[in-house]
C-alpha cells in the first residue's frame, strides 16, 4: 500500500525558511518522479516543483524559482523541499505527489508576521 507522509510545515515570518519532508513507502520510489504541490485557500492546487527519478533534473514554478529547492534521497525514500525567502503568498497546504498518482495528506505552511 502506497503511503506519502509530509512533515515540516509550520508558521514562519516573511523572509524565513522551512524544509518540508515527504516519506514514501509501498512502491519502488527510485523509479518515479516526485512533485510538491500547494493549495492556498480559495485557489486551485498548483505544481511547485518536480524532481525526476534519478534526482538530476528538476522543474520549478516561476513563482518559487531561486527560492525553493527540491531534492530526494532514493536510499531513504525521501523527498524534500527547502523553502527560503518565504513570502506571505507562499502560505498554503503543501502536498507531496508520486508520479504514479498518489498524494500525501498535506502539511500547512503559514508565512506571516
């Protein structure tokens, strides 16, 4: 059974940093791309970052380029999202998604002074 469990969310001041983690199990993690999405209140869920299976290739939304970094550890079945220079508009529930179509439950990130 596939499980994706996010952690690391919380309340942070503008300009601060957070590191989100996603623990994966139940599938061959190293074979699949992994993504982070986010959904702000009243808005559609949007893709934030994607990392391909080997971890070499990454894609970012324009809104987070230069501030967020996605990475993965295939030995630990983990994917991470390092978020720096956070802005109030980054406030959202952040979700981990596996290429095979499974989602985590989400973790709340709130950027506010």
